[in-house]
């Protein structure tokens, strides 16, 4: 079945390839063909719901964090709190610290205005769960150097 | 430039996955024979070893890559050794009991570079600027070599001032370029250069 599909796709060319793709790419129920305008509150509520689900696993946590990073915006404090609680349920502090780094990165060049506000909103959750911020760990500056593959 | 380990059949694997009618939940992360249940590509080495798969990653292959736009890669960076296992047990308890060094250990076990390290300046601009200036200086040296050893002397119609004067006089007599050029600089009534 795989071989036939492969040769069929090659024969049909690029158009056939594109036709096949959406049918098997139905992940997370998002529609690729129609434009659905979602408000910020809806997006926030959706992601809070994702992170608050009781049986979240590493796969979905990674996927939702990567999608959230893909929206290329600073997540609302509610989403951040829900994500940190999800990391706690999964016993993964590395993901929590990485997520705080992501939030810092998404602030862009207005990090001095936005990040203190984020820390102010999310600070109680960080203290409650015992998650150090990247600054406290010294990770806001580079610590280790990685040799470039082109220099090896 | 990033440290990543890519499965051998990345492109073909993605092509095959799109063609086969597997649902998203059943789509495995690699195209090895073992993962696809007997069919699929033969003898693809599972290169991520014992490292725990934590997600889809950026292309569905179990690789590690530091990217600011896909911050959580598909696999952890390091395999679990005895030391890390101890820390993971401790991680199940209260996080306030973890020291900063232990948190860093756990972070480095999952991630290779922090965001600060990913975005740190490489200093490559110095290499590029230096290389460009070196190339320009070689070009200048080549020109000087040509001037000294290759080109002949300038002809005396240029070097001899009497001949140059005669040529300019001819240009004035012929009214060459009278609007903006040389004849426009000559005052024909007074018979001298305008100032």
C-alpha cells in the first residue's frame, strides 16, 4: 500500500502530492482549508484548557508549547500558569525553565516593559511550585559554548 | 550550525508518511522497520538511542535541534545515566528541595543550549570583514603590479604640456561642448578663461 501510494504520488506530480497531504494531516482538529478568525480570549481559553487537562503527557505538552511559540506572541499569564502546573504534573522542571525562557524570548525588543509584568503576574506560581527563573539560574547569559560544526 | 542528529531517511520518510493513510495518533516518529510494524524502510538505525522522546519536534523525526522557533525538540539531549536518574527521582518530589545546580543538571540533560547561548553573537562578522578587506587589498596590489610592470608609459600627447595646450586650443576653436563643457568655460569676447 505504501509503495503504490508512493508511485502514485510521483506520477501525479506536485498536485497529487498536495491533495494527499491534508487528508492525513488532520492533527489536533485544526482546519487547514478555511479561515477561522479566533479572538485573543478564545486562544487563551483554548490553551489554558489544553494545559489544564489532567492526563496531559509529554507529547502534548511539547506540541502545545511549540504551537504557542509559533503564534509568536507573549502568552497570557493564565496560559503560563497553566503550563507551569502541567510541567509540575509531569515532574519536569527542565520544561518549566525552558518555557520561561521562551516567554522571555517572545517579548522581543520590548522585553524591559513586558517581562517584569509577566514575572509580577506569574511570580506567585513560580514561588509556589519552586521553579527558579532563568535569571536566578544564571541562564540569561551564555554559560557554555558549543563548537560550530563548520569549525571542527 | 546546530547540533542535531538526523534520521537517515528524513525526506523520504516524510514523503512516505504523507502518502500512507496513517492517522495522526498512529503515525510513528521514525521510519524504521521496527517502528512501522514490519513494513517501511529497511535497516534504518534508531539514532536517538535511549534518549526519551518528548514530542513531535519540528519535522516529526526523533532528532534534537536547538531552534528558537521550535523550542522543544523531539528527544531529550542526553541519555539517562545513573546520576540523572537520581535527580529525576528527586524531581518527583518538592521542587523547592532541588538546588540550583541540580536544576541546571536536569536542564542540561534535556536541552543542549539555553536561549542565551543559541542567540549569543558568534563574532563571524570579524571574519567576514577581515576577509573582504584582505581580498580588496590583494586587488590593489595586483593593480600596482600592473602599473609598474605591465602598462607602457603614457603617450606624449598626454605628458607633454605644449601638445596638451595645442589640443585644448583646438577644442576651443571648434567650440566643442559649448553648453556645459570646455568651450563654455572660455570667454570668447575677452579671449581668456572665464572664472
